[in-house]
């Protein structure tokens, strides 16, 4: 039967987007605000997995882990006079730009094709879980690594 003879089958159904749910850029940014870059990278990785781009998903997870380590080191290296929100604003701005550059096109195609958005509850859960993981990770870094290594990286402890 030709496509013209099947008017009930929409282009949305034919596009394969029905049933797929992706995280939006605002959801990625929200998760990043709540749960550090790790949370935003997890959502981006889940988007990539949903559209079967496994390498991009793996790269997102690696970037999330490295950037989380960078956040800890940066927070420890900044002087006390630095506003508390500076690091969070910085990594949120960077993640916003990365999400926009890397995922705006695929999200646009997804939603034009009739694809659905993931749940905000899912974003909240991933954000909170990422925050807990980040706190444990940061605590492990601060308490497990000997002070002599911190001194060699950051200078004498009276400076930080």
C-alpha cells in the first residue's frame, strides 16, 4: 500500500520519534545547577544513548567526571574572597554552552519529529543523586589525598 493510501499514518509515526523521550537544554542546565556538571553530562549521555550515539554518550560521561574533578580542584584553589556562587555560575554557563552547541540540533529534529520530553521528576532525581555522588567524591578527594600533595598543588595551607 502506498504512503498516499495510508493517511492515518502521520510523518511523526514514520519518523521513529514517537515513544522516545529526550532531555531538553533547560532540563540539562537545571540538572547542572542542582547536581554539578556530572548531572548535566549524565542527561546529555542519556540523550545520546536514546538516539544510539554510544561514543558521544561515553564522551559525555568522561567529560562529566573530569569536569567534576576540575570543580573540586578549582574550588579549593580559589582565594577565600571569591564569592561562593562563582564556581557554580561558571560551570553552569559552560555546560549551557556545551549543551546548546552539541544537542540543540538533535533536540530540534526530535521535537519537530514529534518526540517527547523527559520528565522533570527524572531531572530532579538525577540532579540530587549526582549532588550526593559529587559530595562523596569531593570528600574522598579532600580526606584521602595526603596534605603534602595538596600543599604541592595549592601551596601552603595558610593560603587556602
